[in-house]
């Protein structure tokens, strides 16, 4: 398929309109009419990721975190962003990012379902009732220790970092799948017993 067909589908499911204002999502480099046969997915477009994508013969890279946030005044091999952009262009690889728009439309509901949160509402609204994170009721009242075990099972991870009294009972949970520092005050305003986040600051 062509780049435009894929980006139209991605944009239809995870529209830029529900991304945070400060974010930079969508097609960041590439030609709409280029053919795409091999898509390479990654969290960040590091030099290692780019090298792997080139070796794999990828036509397009899709990342969660955008490599480009602010204005770029020059593209040279003297800085890391310039080097990566030059490599993308030389290798004819299109580059697409879906960050807070994916957090809003995809990750928030998925992570809430994995924890079986009930009576969910948006933690921080971005636009028209949609937004980052979820607040909901855990399947049952449990200790913080039991909640940590639930999180480990739900996301199939070996370890979690816990702050608080392990024997405290928790029931109302706030969930932010990415870096949750900016939405922590929302969790406090909702009166949540526990705040579950991917990290405090990426």
C-alpha cells in the first residue's frame, strides 16, 4: 500500500486532533505516494532502531515518541536529529509518530481493560471528553501489595516500584500508561487511593 493509505488509516483510528497541543504526531518525514511493504515499530527512533530498520529493509518506521518536537533550522550530520533525518531520506524510509493521540485513543482504554477497571472516566481531558489516562474502580477492594501483584499479572512484567503502605486498602485507581508526572494532580483531585503509571518522567 502507499504511505497515504496507511497514514489515513492510522489517522482515522488515532487522530491528531486528540493529541496534546504540545505534541508532534503524524507523518514527520516521507512521501505520501511511496510504497510501504515493511513497517518497523519502536518506542523511540534511536540510531540503533534506525540501523535495525534499515537492515530489515523497512519502508516505514512508526514510533510512539516523536523524534521531532520543535522547529528545525538546519538538517546536517552535525547533530543526532539531523543525522537520523538524513539517514531516513537516503534510505527512502517514511517516519510516522503517534504519541498522545495513541495514549488517548488506544493505550488508555487498553490498559484499563487489562486491569479490569470498572466505571471508567478520563483522567485528564484533551478534547471533547477524550483524554489521557483513566480513573476507575478496581475489581475489588485490595491492599496496595495485592494491587501491585495485579499490575504485574495484567501487564506481564516482573517488577513494579511501589511508594506507600503495602497494607493500605485501595479501590479507586488512576491510571496513566505513559509518564504520569503531569496528571498526578488529577488523580489527587479525583480522590484516588492508588496511582498507576508507566513512569513519573520519561
